[in-house]
C-alpha cells in the first residue's frame, strides 16, 4: 500500500468513525485535499474489498472498514506506551459519556514494605510506610513475604494474586485505601459477570499487562490498558468500547 492509498484509507476510517455510515467514492473525494478522481477511488475500494480491508454492506452502498482494519488502525493511532497525563477526573467522566466508552482508573499505592515481624508464631505484622497489616501466622506466607521486604505494595499484591496467595492479597487490598474510578457502566456490553467484576474492582491489572486486547472480548470491541498520571498520582487505566468508537477524541478530551 503506497502513501496515497494509506492516506485515503485513514481518511475513510476517520469519516466512518465520525458518521458510522458506509462511505462512497465521491463523498470521500470531496473531503480529501488531494487531486484524485472518484473512479480511481472506486478502483482502490474494489481492491481493498478483495483484500478484506474494506467491506461493502450492500451492492449499492459505500464501503466500511472491517473489524481487523479498525484494530490495526487503533494500534497505529493510539499511543499507549507512554504515561497519559490527566489533570481532571471530570474530563474522563465527560469524555466517557460523550464517546460511548467505559473507563476504569485505579490510582496505585506506592507504599514500601519496611518491616516484617513474626509475633510469637501467632501473627505476621507487615509494616508499610503509612499503614500496617496483621495476618494469622503461616510458615508458607511468612517465607513468601520475606522475599518482598522493601518492595512496593502493588508489586506484592500483583505477585500474591498471580500465585494464589489470596489471604495476603485480600488483606492488603482491604487495608490500603485505593482510589478507583469507573465511568460508563452502560457501555460494558456482552462481558461475562466474572470479567465484569475484575474490571470494576480493578483486579484486571493483576492479570493483564499494558497493551491492546481484542481476543478476550466479543468481536467488534476494543480494550486497552496503559499507565496514567492523575493529579501527580500514578495509576492504571482500562478502556473498553466498540471498535467504531472515537478513541482519538476520547484521548484528546481527557489528556492535559
């Protein structure tokens, strides 16, 4: 695909995301700042349909991008490798509603485990910078937790969750205040109840790393996870919605 063809395809996808209607060659030509005929665009459309990049819903209608095309478009046009800076949580609430996108943000607790006390083989006392946790003594948990002295509480929770040391995980989850924001519950379509709870409780971050996720969700939907900074606090963001939602506008509206 040459640069002119790529520009045409990107413009066509942008129009489809905005209007959600099949796009004809003439309407695309009129929006492009490029000297190109409708016939040339039609020929190009024909090739893209044959290659599975575009789809023609009806014989007399225009074309629309396939789901795979939209997936590749968002992979190329959303920067999720860098920390997204957000200065106002209300912007996220407004952008979620406007663009039909669900968003979960969890502010991470960066407290360090300072000391571990074995109290008479009856209790394990974990002393963090600003809080403490007490668990019934278990040789297994005591041996496990000693490996994490001077580690971040979020890292300890993530590893405890991944290896099913659930008593430790839930103790840390319950004693440490964590800010969690959820916007756009109504856009969590077709997600099973177990996954739904993982998402709204922010446990999804213990299982999935930063990146795009398509196969875990119904076809036609997008999910992504990335690092964020909200009012000088670092956290994680989970975003979910239809592939045809306007994620560019969503990002532009929430970013500082």
